[in-house]
């Protein structure tokens, strides 16, 4: 008889085509936090907004990872949390369910180096978990921040382990690191500077001019909340004021241009478009499709 305790869902996978590029959206799992991490909104109001949007009013954050397949590369965008602090840790299962071997990954694009984005890159003692990676792209400001000893020494005791994790990941791929500042980084992929959440926080626009997807990293942690209230920030923001400004400007842009978007903390199927409803922005997720 099946044990009905501690059952897992099958790995969540969604695959879409943008021009000649195929993007596979994977869930690494989730992490539970508290609405007290948010600044600018009370917990009861946050719960009411989620209920209005038909979402369970829990402070649960999904963690997504993306595999981008171009003509010449198999690219991992972020790596999930790797099970750190009990967060996520299902990336390998999701990769296998989607038909990928970790050895298939030859390139990594990092939006930023918080634990739920870089935690799945390396094991202890700077051991790379994706052994065939030839290049790991990270914005030069992001790399400089996490490797700055003065910033590290002044960080709080609670934040110092984040530095250890980021440095371990960078050290694991030290000879593969490609720090960049320009927006054109790879054929069919453009880096989009979205500084504020971290000093080098970066999105990636993939596809072509007619059909593209913006993977915008951590512009939102609670999509429905922070689209309705772009001024709401989270304790993880390095520069909350700048993060809020960048979010408001980007929401206006993607709503106006009707650009397809996805983020590391969207619910699956993890892509959609934003439209304006009265004075608010609203996210409409794409329908899931069994074929690409």
C-alpha cells in the first residue's frame, strides 16, 4: 500500500519556443518565508491581494531555473537553492524529467548570487556541479560585490553565510567566469541591467525581435503583490529604493510592449504577460501547452 505521507509532486517542467530558441522552465522547489520581510504592506493586506487573485495566501516563494537551448549552446540560467536551509533542491530531478543531463550544460548565466539562485552551482570545497560548463556569465558589479572583503566584514552575522556561498560558487568556476558590463553577451541573448535588488542584478532577453522572453530574475518575489504595489520591497533588496524604481519602470515597459516575461519566483507555467487594470499591473500566466 502506498505511503501517503511526504509525497512529492512530479518535477514541474514547461517548455516554450521563442524564435529559434527553446526555453525550458523548471522548478527547483520553494522556500517559505514571512510577509514580515516585506516593507510597505501589512500581512493582512498582502493576504487579501493574493486571495483576490485566486492564490493561496501563504508567504511561499517558488524557485525557478531555466535551460535555454540555442543553436550552439545549452545554457542554465541560475541554479536554484540547492537545498540550502531546506530551500528548493529539486533541480537535478527536474533536469532529468525534462530530458537533460547535468553534463549537457555548457554555459551558465547568473542573474545574481543570492543563495536561491547560486546555491545549486557548487558543492563543498568549490566543487562544480556542472562539470562541462565552459563559461559562467555574471555582471562585473555582482562579482565585485560578493568578492569585496570590506563589504563582507561589515555584513551582519545573518548575511555573512550568503557571501560564503556566493564565493564558493565563483571559486568553483573561477577559470570559467566571464564578468560582463555590455548588454550584448551571446548570439540571441541580451543582458538587461536591473540593478537594485543586488548591485549587479541582471535579466536576460532571449529569442529574437519578433518573439522573445525576458527572464527578469528577482524583479518580484511575490508577483501578484509587487505588481499591484511596485513600491513594496523585500528585506533581501540591497538598495530597496532603487529596486522599487527599477520594478516600476520595467512593469511600465513590459506592459506597454506586451513583452513575454518570466521570473525566478513566478508560479509555473512561469511565463506570461502583464496588462494594466485600472491603476494596477496584473500578471496573466500563459496557458500550459503539451507541445512546443
